[in-house]
């Protein structure tokens, strides 16, 4: 069990690009393995159950992402608070923040389990899920919500580890969960012919495994400032307030993102099962970009949080420049690769020629536009690390969500094509990136609130 005792990383000193990459790669590979078992779910149902099952699983994605986004947003508040206290070496505050975060995780997980299961049929019908895909989608999502408590506990637990600069253990836990999910997919879907139910059960089991691993890891961190003691679970009022100050806006931002994506999913659903299946398959390619953005944003948030807590503001800004340069280079390369190899990659998910044609058109339109988004994620991550998330939330809500909804309701009904639905992405990304850059350059987000980390 030596892998449970990884050392932490001091990122307030040293070469910035190396430290960012040291945080980035474990996060990237961790997200890769998380997406791997989600991708295997789609491959298995698409290949061995059919395109209706693929559309059913794909139709649940935006609802699942909505719930994940809410608790990840709230968890980001805990990550920032812990990173700032850890950077300032305030051990007692780190302890209070850790136990408040884990208590909040249990409460959120239980709430999402109850509310999610009850609202599943309504939410799927509201999105216009096709009648043939609806039964499978309801079944998958209800089982998925049974795993909400371990899902939230895992995400908050790994957030604690990231806050103190340890992104290796979350990678190990996700590798274990991925292997578990793939093995159960093969056993439950292919061998036992359980269809969509088998995929859902495999997902929940893998989430439970990862949650157990992260809790055990935190409990076994003897002598560390962030060690977790179950008997000390409590909601410290001050920690909770500060967590909500940062995490609340981040959660609201995620909700509005997901709400706009639900409207997009409803628009896609209006084009029929082939288009929904193509959109699902494209999303499994698209995730290569999003998991990279997420990994760099989380790395930058941790970097910014610790350096802000240590009072090293110039170093924080240099980290933003370095991460932007690295991310831009990667994004351009990935866009080119996805555009060139769209057809062979999509064919992994489905042999249906009509679905393939639609999917290739989606990739070739959207992949070259990824570069317009990167500042949204990176700048908001850095600003959040300094404990300021309200302004970035408002910018993102208006730029990405409000403008996108205006486009979908005003333009798409007049020009009812898949391309016009897709165009909502680069248009809103560009506007939001420009607004975020203006705030980053001239806003007062880097001014201390008094005591560092307050």
C-alpha cells in the first residue's frame, strides 16, 4: 500500500512549467482513465447492443454532467481554501477545511441520490429524448444516481489531494476504477447480456471502488496536515462559508453550462436517433480536448491557490502565461489530428454508415474551433485559485450560456440544421474568451482580501 503515501508538492518555488506539467500529467491521465471507462460503455453498447442503446446512454450525459458539475463546483471551493491554507502552512485551518469538505460531500451525495432518481424521467422527457431511447435512458440514469455518494466523496477527496499538490494518487485510483469498469462491462453486457443495466451497474461499482481508495488514502496520511479522521467530520461554519463563497459561483456556472448543453441536446434530439448517436460518438472524441482543458485548469487552480496563499502574485501571473502557451500548442495539434482521423476514430463506436457521415461532419466543423475556448478555462481557473470566482461566473454565464440560448432559440428554429446548432459553440467561446481576458487584465481579482487566503 506504499502508493497510498505519496509525498506532496511545493509549487511556490522552482521552475513553473515543470511544476505545472507535474500536476497536469497525472490529472490528464486520471481523466483519461475516467473517460476510458465511459468510452468503453459507449463502445460496448454501440457494438453489442445497438445504436438505440448508444443513443440512450448518450442522452443521459448532460443530466449526469449537470450533477457532477454542481458538486465539482462546490468542491473547487474546498480545493482553493485548502490550497491557500496549505501554501501559507496553516495546519489547523487545513484540518478544519478537509473535514468540512468531506462532511459536505456526504450531504451532497445523499441529496443528489434522492433528487436525481426522482427527477430522471421528467428531465429526459424535457430534453426531448427519443421514444425508442427513453426506456434505456431512464434505467441507466436511475442506476447511475445510486452511486452519487461515492461519486461525490471521490471527487472531493481527490480535490483535497490536488490542493496539496498530489495528483498521483488520484491517477492510481482512476486506473483501478477503469480496470474494474471495463471488466464489469465485458461480464455484465457481453457475457450476461444485461444491456444498458449492465453498463450502469459497472459504472456505479467503479465509482464505489475509487471512493474507498481515496478515503483510505486520506486516513492513512499519518502526520500530514490533511489527514482525514472520520470521527472529526463536521461542518465548520467559517470553512463552510469560505468554501461556498468560491464554490457556489463555480457550481452555478457549471449548472448554467449544463443547462445550455441540455438545450443543445434537445436540439440534437430533434434530428433523430442517427444524429443523437453521432453526437454521442463525437462527444467521445471531443472529450480528449475537454479532459486536457480540465486537467490544465485544475493544475493552474492549485498552482494559483498555493502561490496566492504564499503571497507570490507575480509568480502566479507567470504561471498563467506559461500554461496558456502550453495549452495553445497542444490544442492546435489535437484539432489537426481529430480533423484528419475523424472517420477511423468514429468507426470504433459504430459501424452505421449514416451515423459515421454525420459524426465526421461534426468533428470537422468543431475541432478547428477549440482554440477559441482555452482562455475561458485557464483564466477562470487562475482567478478561482485566488479565491475570486463571482466575476468569472458572471462572465461565463452570460458569454457561454445566455448567448448560446439566444442563438438556439432565435437562430436555430429559422435555420434548422445541425451545423447551426454546432455554431453556438465557437461563437460563444470567442465572446467569453475576450471578456475573460479583459477582466484578467484590468480586474482587481489579485488584490489580497487582507489575511492571505481569507
